[in-house]
């Protein structure tokens, strides 16, 4: 069964600094996608970044980038130049080929200190 | 189109009562998902529709839960004889899928959720 583990329940970062959120996953499929979603307080979940498993190149979206280590089944999110608006719950998610659902980790609460 | 809309945003009910939540997806999206999120946890999959067909249901969806999407547009999630353990945020999401096969283009757009409190 697919699982997603986020080992950091909470993280904090100073504004303008860089922070890395960790995620490991387990799947027996060779075809899958990995996502990071962000859930700000009392607001809806939004997609931050997506990585296709078959692509070796790490995905990047402006200040957000991932470190995808396929053999280690690791998928960390790096946020550069952190902003106050980055404060949120961050969920690491797995979507397997042949499945039709996202499997979520338990989330990491990110606090950005001014 | 203002995104995925969920109503009501908050519902407080007494144990044993029935509740219904509504989700209006993005109009061109053919796929619709329901998730449940309890405090301190990530969302858990409940069920999924492709147009009006309910294609997958989680074992979390007991007999007291029923979901419909009668015309392939909005969806309702009904919980009968609510229990305190049903207290959670119920999230709806939609996406534009391509047929019944897996597609990495299936990026989900989530609604703000409907929070249920069962007293």
C-alpha cells in the first residue's frame, strides 16, 4: 500500500531565509506523481509543485523547488526567500498510476517569523 | 468561474441527525473528489466521480455515508445518523481528467471545505 511520511510536524523559518520540508514515500508502482500542496489557515488547499516520477530533473516553481531522490523514495521541498505568506500547512502527496486519488502525508506546519 | 464552492462552510449538529454537504466544482471539470480531514491529519480519500458515475469508494465511507453527482455537475455528500467521530472537515476537489486512465494532468482544485461538528 502506498504511504507518505512527513517526519516534521512543525518547522519555522525567518523571513527571507531558506527552509526544507522533508517527505518520504513508499510505492510499488513505477508510474506515479508527487505533489506538494499548501493549506493556509482557514483557506483552501492549493498546489505548490508537482514532480513526475519518470523525470530525473527536479521541478522548480519560482521560489519553490524539490529534491527528488527516486531510489531513496525521498521528495523534499525547498522554499527560498521565505515570505510571511508562505506560512501554512504543507502536505506531501502521492498519486500512483492506476489509482485515482491523492494520498496525503500528515502535513508540516510552517511558521515564518518576521 | 470562482473555483470549487462548498456549502455550508460550517455545520453543527446533534448526534443522530442527518447532514448534507454540497459541492459545486469548476464547471468544465469532469472529475470530483470528496476527502475528509480530521484535526492534525492529512486529508483522507472518501470517494470519486467521473461525470455522474461514482467510480471509487473508500472503506472509510460507511453505510451511513452516501454521495451523489446526479447530472455530472454539483455533488452532495450526506451523512445519516451522525456520530461524534464524523466531526471533521469535508473537502471537495475537482479536476479535468482525460478518460478513465491515469493522467498526471489531474491536478486537483480544492474547495475551502465544510466543517462538521457533531455534539
